[in-house]
C-alpha cells in the first residue's frame, strides 16, 4: 500500500463507497414511477472521481454503470471549467458519451473545499423518450434521428436551479411525461444522496487532503489484484465468434468475433472481424462495448476485487470503428440490448478455451425486448416495456439457473400483478418450457414463456428477438439449448415474429418463447437422480430423459430403472454419445 494508508480505514472506506451507491440505488427504486425502475431494476447509480474514473459499483446494473466514465469525459469536454456547485448534468446521446436514447444519464459534481472531487451519477432507462415508436427502443431504426429526443451533455440544474426550458422540452416530447419526469426526479434525488453521503464520508476521515490518497490506493489495489488474476492465467490467444440472427432487414447473420490475448499481467479483447455496422439499430456505441467488456472481466476476477476503473489499467480493447461493436454516426443503436448478450457470449467462448474450469455455457440474455404502446381503455396513452430474461448456461460445477437474469445485468421481474393493474394487458401464461434446457452433465437453464393478451385495439408493438437461428451453445460436450421463437396470434391466425414493428388488436396474443441455456459436460455423465428430479418437476420429459441422457424412467413408480439405464448408456457411449 501507499505510505500513510491505514489498512483498516482503507477497508472501511472501500465498503462505505459500495454502500453509498446501494443507498442511492434504493432511493431511485423506492421513488421511481415506472415498473422499469421499480420492478425490473433497469437503472444504475455510480460514483466517479473528478476525472471520470469509476470509484465503486454497488449491486446495480454494470452495463449502465460502466458508461459513466464515457459520459463524464463527454461533459467535461463540452463544459470545461464551467462546472459549479448545484449543477446537475444530463445527457443521452450515444455519440456523445451515453448508450442509447432511452438511457438518460444524470451526474452531479461533488464539491469539497471549492474543487470538484467526484461525480455522483444516476442512469435510468426511461419508459419513453420520444421518437417514431412508443418506448424509443425500436430495432428497425436506420439512423439515430429516428430514435427519440437526443440530448448532449447539458445542465439540467444550474447552481441549484432547474433548467425550465429543458424540463418543458422533455415534457412535450415524450408520450408519458408524468412517468418520465417522475423517474427523472428519482434520479435527481439519488444524486443528492450520493453528494451528501460522499461529503460526510470525506469529513469522517479527516477531510479531502487525508481522504484523497485512499481513493488513489483503491484504484491501485484493484489494478494489483487484476494483474495478479491475469498473471495466474496461461499466456494464450483464443478466438471465438457468435452470431445474431439478423438485423431485422436482411436475413444475413451478424457476426461478433473476438480474439482474447493474455500476455503476462495484461489482457486484450480485439473485436476485429466483427460485422460492419448494420442497417437495423442493433449496433453498439463504443461506450456500451466498453461496459460489457468490463462486466465480462468478472468471469475470472474474484468477487473481492473492487469494481473500479483501476481494472482497466491491465485491459486493452480494440473495437474497430464502423463495426457493430463501435457504431459509426448516425447509425441507430436503440436495439443494442440483444448485441450485449452476443458480445458476452463471444468473450465467454474465447475464455473457455483458456480457463475451461471457470466459464459457463451460453445463456439466454436479453434476447427479447418488447415495447407495447397506444391508448388504454380510458383513452390515455400508455407505454409498456419488458426485457424478458431467461436463464444461465450450465456451469463447470452445477446446472444453470432457470428463470434468472444474466450475470452482467442484474435485472429483476415485472410481476404479473403490476402488469395487469397498470396496463391494458393480461398475462395468460408465465412458465418454463419443458425440454428447452441444453442437455449436459450440468444442464442449462430452462427457457420461459411469458404470454401477453392485448386488451385494446391499435397497440403498436416493437418486437426484438434473437437466438431463433443460433442456439445458446454448450461446452465440454454439453448440447445447445432450444431455439427462441416469437408468436403473434390474431384473428388472421398465428405467425412467427422476428425483429419488427407491427400493430396488435384487442384479444391478440403475443408469445415470446425464450431459448434454453447451453449444457456443460457429457449428458451421459449426469447423475440419474438429477434427471429423475427434473422429470418429476416436469422440466424434462420422460422421452428426453431417455433420448438425451440415456436414463430410463419407470413411469409407474417414477423412479430410475438402473439396470436398463446402465445398458442404454453403455450402448450410447459405444456409439459416440447421445
């Protein structure tokens, strides 16, 4: 440690910073208006130093928190020294520090002794922020100008006074202004909590001059632990590629290619070879690629490594301009949520070749992003947004989780009761999909069905789905999970969906069927007792138990026929597996 650093004070400060961010997050969660923040947790809070380096992350959404440095760099470039106490900066421009139009970033400079010492930030995925489609999240936008109200870094509050012009401009350009402005107020409140708590923490430890070295040491500490973790890996280069089904316009798959190189105590992620920017808005701005790579580092870093920007001193990122991982202006980026998962899977696939004992099989990420908008039964506008998350892939030591948010996202679930109370929608089914999990010694998580019935006419639906062509892959002999599927049932019949915009009528059914997670390990090595438990729970059918796992179930007594199972597995193994 640096000279003069008290190890006990250091540990207390480190944990206090994480708690501070969680308190900010609780403030947002409990004062938010929309279910996106209140139930789904599509938001994040953060604390950065005066240069924009992340100081800590709490239990929030890492792909949102990871964009704070990009946004702070952009606001400092735009405003220079014109930053004063009481200012709060706002922005959502993906080409000037933010991620996509609905993600609205707010940061408040924290002044101590007359100087900027930190920035307290809060980002919320707003239910609507203008544009051609309710939810401002359409995957068929072809340029940024279609996606909504685009705000470069601006002062939403100036020396404690709200910018009435900007506030009214937002109010008049969004479809459900009471919810948007309510969530915006929650963000303001969260940054206020962050400012007060940080100042109190600095004062507790003797003022800024005494406290500042602890922040520097915190960065150094994370750097040392990161370099140690990388050094423990073998020097190697591994490549992997995965694909999105299409961009919503052509049937051409979209390639995500990564080369991971480990040399000594540094690691490089090189996305050269990924597809050029596409017509549909599934492109990622560079800020989002930075954030997902940072989240993927946690695949092998111990949980005790503090999540801050010190990690990046040992990490290099190559994301060629005008590619799907570094969109070129003015390409659309609203639907980049599906691309996050594919980038994470590509990184996982490469790392699995280097550290196979740590990496999971492919999961269901945010492969479905659904926005439904129109007028409710009372004639008032509504916008409903849901990101239906699925499962984890099989792990080197256990099954993948069923019905779980991806580990880089920290989403929750919008309860059925909330949906049906607040929206002209009814949830007809919400259940697992039998036999959807990728078979393996440790199976993948099951896919989900979340079926909506529309209760009004002329509802505009933005439907983003993926993994309908390229299933989540397995590892170490594990099989892929089931493919995704989207279905629209109307008076005209049933049709399969893709990335598209359409109008649904009263009584129509919208049915996202999520993919299953990939399996890990040879399915013939799965404990027959676990196969039986899955059959009893109706997660695996009797037929699939025999076909995929070589396990014969006595249907009458619902127990494993051990002799028949041994014979079948021996036969299957002799033929090269299932």
